[in-house]
């Protein structure tokens, strides 16, 4: 069994166990705000909707990026609203290959929840398996989880500047190269970074097998002897990269401010191409 991913059959079995997981629906995509509506039209039974912008991030500001890490107390309060209990498992999913669900996976792990997994294939895999969907809003009872923060490593902008660790940019290749930049101040990438789009972690909306991912990351310069740092635009899809790296047997560190923070500081150099 994967330490990162859960299959539909494994989740269905867990839901019927004496220790069922809290199930979180984290549907979100950049430039869209219809996640709650999609959730209400059909979600896994008992799943609670999680708002990425307001519950999985602090308010945006140029000095910290578009999705700064939330305060631990705020994250704990949200997790309790979702029904997350102390020492209980959590499963997160979305409809986009885990791209947004991985943010909840990483944050809860960072907060100190040991057993958090991503439903591989998300709501589509659940539907394709002939499983039932619920409509409307689920109303969980209050949870008891206690979060501490810092259980997963992070680096700040000064740590990244001039690092000799492998630095992976999880954004689409055209954004890395500076051909387009829809949201951040300056097109391009952090000097020394290597393009590693999160989309290449997936095949047909599911994570590639661990051995394929290990080969992919090895080809990108990742090894077991050096820590690897991952960033994206705002720290969301970088969490997906970290999940893929862990599934492949590597450990990785998140740069939460990511390119949105870096590119907002005119003193930081930017490369294109």
C-alpha cells in the first residue's frame, strides 16, 4: 500500500471500518470559483468541501506570495470544522489529478497529521467505479485534531537564493520559459531551477507508477544524497510534485512563497528560456 495514494477500493473499505477517515473534497483550479457548486452537484458520501483559497492559505500579499501558509491555529480550526479527529486518518481528493488535493495533503502532514492520503484519480475514479455520489452539503461533527506545524520541511526565499540543492519548478513549461505569465509580476523562472511540470506526474488523471516517477526525477537530477526543493506559482501544485516525489521514494522540501513571491521582489534575478 502506498504511503501517499489510496485506491477507490481501499477507500471504500476504509469507510466501512471501525476507524473511517475524514474525507475532504478540495476541488479548485486557478481562475475558477465554481468548486463549491461542483461539490454540491456530486461528491463522495460524507465528504466535506474545503476552500483552498480561504482555508488552505493565508491572505495573499506580494511579500509572501499568492497562497502563503496559513497560521497553524487557523488551519487547526478549519480541520476541526472538517471533522478531522486526533490520530484519525484523512483522505483528500479533487477532480484534477490531485493537483489541488495535494495542497491539503501536504498542509495536514505539515501540521502533524500522520495518516493523510490522496484518492488516486479523484472523484472521476470513484464515479467510474460505479460508486455512489451524494449531493448538497455534508455537515460533519466537530473534530478534535491538534496541529503543531513544522512536521514537513520548508525553505524561505533567502534559502532558495543561490542554493546548491536541486530546484524543481512544477509549473507548466511555457511559464517556466517565460513565454506566458498569466498571474505573476515577471515571466521566467528562478535561476538554476529545472523545469518539472506536475502534469508529467500523471497519466490519464492518475499518478504514474512509482518506478516511472523515480526514473523521471532521477533524470531531472534528483538523488537520495541531496535534498530537493520544489516550487511552483504559489505553492499549490508544488505540493503535488512533493507527493509524486514521495511516492517515488524521495523526500522533498517546499518553497511556500514560490514564484509569486520571488517575482514580486525586483532585487531577485529571473531567467527566461
